[in-house]
C-alpha cells in the first residue's frame, strides 16, 4: 500500500511552501488536484503522473486520490493549509483503510497578514462568505458573534458574481461593533504573482475592489494603522506597566 499525503501548498509560490510539503510532493508518484493549483507547482512535478480536475470536483478528486494511494504514493494538493477550507477533512471522512498523512501550509489570512503588518497578533478567526457549504443565515450569525466578541476577522471567499451583496451586508454587521477608525485590509493574490493590497479605515471601505482572489481582514477594537502597517497589539505594553506597579 502507498500513502496519500494531503498537502497544503500555501499561497502558491514555491518559496512560501514548507520543506515538508516540497519533500512530500517530491516523494509522491502521482499528483492530484485542481488544475489551477497544479499549475502553481509545475516546476516540482517534473515527469510525475498528474490527475487534475476542474472546480467543484472535490468529492471525485478525493475518491480518486484514495483509490490511487492503494498502490502508489499520492499527493493531493490544496492551496493554503490543507486543513483550513482544504481537502483534509473530506479525505478523513471518506477514507477506510488507506494510509493518510496531513501536511499543513500557510493559510490565506497568515499570508495576507504578513503583507500588511501584524493584524493577527491577538485572538482572531476565519469566516468564509461562500454559501455553497453553509447557509448564508449561519454565516451572518457567525460574523455577528465574531464581531461582538471583538475578534480580528479574516473573510475568505469574500465576493463573487453570484454573491455580490454578502460582503457589504456582513461589513454592515461588523460596523455595529467597531469604531469608524478600525483598520481594514484587502489583499489580493497574497504572496504570489499579481499581489496587491489596500489599507483603509472601516468607514471608508469600498467592496468594489474585492473579488474571489482577495481576502479581507478587519481589525478588533484595539487595532490601528501606523506608518502604513496594520497592527493589532498583543498587550505587551500593558503587561509591562502592570509589572512596574
């Protein structure tokens, strides 16, 4: 029996992949994944056997990877972290006696955060605005509770042609719990070709610059902008003052 490695390739640039992820691909006989993601790592594939599928073929892709791993070593790739909106969960749900290894990668919020400063320094959460797997009413509830709980919020899958209103509606919910000066970052193609970003205060946020290649990060009540950087303080200065007292 072979092994199925479910690999998070990070944002899609080789230099931002882990050594373990690269090694896992190199040691695999077969690469399985969404066509666009396979193109991102084509320089690592060389003459390996490739099984690529289009968008929305996740279950078939996982089923094929599991079957192939019964005889050969297989790498099933996801962008970001394979365990955060990736294929790891579905593989573990579907597996029977196959040998599976989960290899993590840099998720989108971490990639985007590194570009704009240090927005994730305190408690934070990721929320996908895609309603393909989750009812929109549940998404809005999670956004409201995260905003009320003062979490830094990273919005994945923020906007598409079929969901052009969700982001604006969710931002209005968040505004109920945030001051006008709260920082917001929109990062597109984080840590890969075509990277760009915009920093603004929540009162000036315009969702027209957002698409499905973007991630949106909204600060908490303590977040601020300084010298072009988005910072959420961890509280070290307060701890130091308390120690002096």
